[in-house]
């Protein structure tokens, strides 16, 4: 008996410290356990709930609407169910619930519900939906705001890959076919999507973006397809994004984060050109172009079953892979100049970037891509003193990438990053010249850089070292 009491105390301690709400009722629907998390979600106290019937606590529900009572009746679990209800204090609450029967010897002795509060998320999504309906539904067509502000002129870069990508995107913009844009975070996927919309015949119609990873599946379904009053508890008449974007473009970002069952419903809408609001029997025609995006290779997402194969073939009519910044480093100087003008327009032309910083930019792998470079320049312009961006002005994650030890070269702790990089470069060049006995061409091949680049760096080093090093460089060049 003592062991049972110990186990019970341990279980109650565990349940009282988890983030999810836990509500347990006996076989008659009377609450026997109610943890602090669910009390916070529902705005009640344990004393107000324990020992009372579920319908007494939540008078807005009935035996069919209450997931706890339904599980007691059927003995079947209910997973990830959205529920909106009003407690006896009049507070309206929306939660995502998983409800499980408690059985002993095959007999149902109670039920347990695990809850996550999404009241604020649902309220926010409904307000956004209402605002979108006002913007795109009540204005005259000529007054509608598209929601897309970027054009192809805003996509900065002269690299071959970017030029070819822009040309392909412009051709795709002229048609109504689906486009799938993919690439790493920060590469500029939404810039391309907005540019496609603004280049298309739909440019004066709505452009509505929706991140599929931002909302729970049950809320996302209602946001996309709409709801009708009475379709489920707490539902109101609201058009979905497909209806609001009618005639325009619906941008679904992170499509690989959409639950698979919702992907199946999306596929049906794309194939049939019709949408049915949740709880409705009426089918509505929609003329909405869908552009999707994801931050991973969509083929890999299909392989890992994060993206339905049939949906992939439907949305991947034109595929645009946005290259990461490390694959288009020739665009870095252009992007740096652009961001300096963007965030320091009053000092245009007077801001310089040190060679050490540019060397770092070429070496750094840029996991955050163009967005990370933009933030690096923006931050440097805020904290810098003088007119030159130095390594010390760069974000910590960029500076810390260059660890204290690189190969056999030990960085001096008393040196700043700029001095350290310059010393490392000088040491590497000196060693390469020594190993090749002064042969510039062979030394350049050993360092993995063009001969002209090595000569440029030798000239730069000579400016730092003075006339004696310049004489030494001439002797080395003559000997080669």
C-alpha cells in the first residue's frame, strides 16, 4: 500500500510540472485530477473543478461535443482535436486536445485529456482573416492592394546563376502554372515569389502569403478553406485564403511542414479548382494561382514523407532552386554596396569596407545566406565608429567561425581578428614561397588561388612590411 502511495505521489508531481494541461475524469464524467497547466489554460482553479461533472464546469458543451464524455462513451481515443468552449465564468477558450480512455481489465474507468492552449493563436488568425476579408473582399477591384511589394529589380546579383534564375522566373510569371521555389533559409524565396506575382497578369489582384508551419493543422485547415457557423463548436462564417486570393496568388511557404492529411485536401482543391468550407456542403469555385516554397530539397522531402508525392508532382510544374550565397560569392561585393546604401543612405559613398572584412565575407559559409549578410551590414553600420567597417564590427557568429587554431597556425590571443587574419595570410604566403623556392606560379597553385591574386597579395603585404619586403618580393619574382 505504501508503494502505491509513493507511485501516486510521484505521478502527481510529474503531472503538475509538465507544460501540457491534464484533465482526468472518472467513468461518470466527474473530475478527479486537474493540473496547474490546464487550470491556467481554462482560467479555473482545482477547487472549482475537482469533484464536479464536466458539463457543470463547461455549460456550453453537451455529451456529443465534450471529447471527454465521447471517449467515455465509445472507448476510442481522439487525437489532436480542436475544441472551442466557454467555461461557467463565461471565458471562451480554444485548445487542441488528445483524449484517451483509461481501462482496467478491459473496463473503462475514466478518461484523460491532454490539452494545449491555442486561444491567442486562434484569435489572432481570425482577426487576420477578418482583416484580409475587409482588404480583399469589400474594396472595389481597382482599390485592392496586392500585398506583394518586391519586383525582379529588387533581386540583387550579377552572377550567372541568379541571372538565369530571374529569366526563368519571368517566363513562369507570364503563365498560370504552379511554381515551387526552394532553397535554404535567407536565400530570398519570398522575393522571387512576390516578383513573379508582380510580373504576372494577376499583379493587380490579391497576393496572400501563409506560412504552413506557423499554425496547428486544425487552425490551418480553417484558414485555408474557410468555415461556416455551426461547422464545429465555436465556428463562424469566414472565407478561407483560397477565396480571399481569388483571381490572385496564394503563397504557401514551408509546404513541407503542412500535415499530410491536409496536403491531400490541398491537392483536391488544386485539381478541381473548388473549395468547400469546413462543415459546409456547398462547393465554391476559386481561380487562385498557388505558388509554394520549402527550405529543403523537395525530392528529399518526398523521400522522407514530409511531402506527398502526388502533391509534389502537382505543385512542381516549374521548380526554382535559389542558390545559397556560398555558391554565388561573386555577388557579395554588389550585395554589400546595396545594403550599405539601404541602411546608410545619408553616408552613401563615404562608407568603406576593409579588405580584412571582405576576406572574411569570401571565406565565411553564410548559413543564413543573403539575409545574414544584410543583418551583418546593418549591425555594423550601427556600432561602427569612423567610416570603415572592420572585423570587430561583425556579428559574433561570423567572428567566432574563425577558431583560434587553424591547421598548424596558432592565433595570438592579444591580436584582434583583422590582425590575426592578416598574419595568417602572410604566414601562408611566406611558407608557400619558401616551399616552391620563389616560384610564383607554383606557389599560387599550392595556395589554390590565381597567380594574379597572389601577386596582388604580395603587393599588399609589401605595403604593410615596407620597402625592404618590396625589394624581397622583386627578388623572388625575378628568381621565378
